C-alpha cells in the first residue's frame, strides 16, 4: 500500500473528527456511565482514546501528551481538550518527523502497558 504524508493527514483528520464528535457528546455526568459493572466507564474509555495516541511514540515520533501518571479527568471538557491537543500534536509530529519513505516501513511493536 502506497501512502503519502498527505494521505495520512487526510485519513487522520477524518478519523479524528469522528472521534471528536463522540467526545463532544460526553458530559461530566455521562463520564461515570458504564454499560455493565464489568466494563469501563465512558470517561475511562474516552481517556483511553486520549492516552492511546501516545503509543505512536514507539514508532519514533516525539510529541507532547498527558502524563502517564495523570488521573482520568472528571471533566468532559478537559478530556475533549486533551484529545484535541494530542491529535494535533501527533499530526504535527508526522508532518515534521516522518518522510514518505517512513510510511512504507513495517515496524514490529512490542506491546507494553503504559502504566
């Protein structure tokens, strides 16, 4: 599959906007909602989306994101703002740190927990 930085940019923006629509539907009260007792709350899921972007650091990208030690915010607005910041930071990092050739490389990632 041939992908360019421009292709990545377009796809990332499309997916990020969809995620932002979901994030924007959250309220402070809804963050406490879980489907069942055995599942994460909406706040935990939303924060997971914020934090999971940082896994791109494993591919050599350097960008700022929330601290791994940061507690899950109890404010929907704070989670939404954190998502917007990190999604922009990732895209800026891709544009400034990767080349077209980097997008063609296959990288094996060894899974490890962030905490």
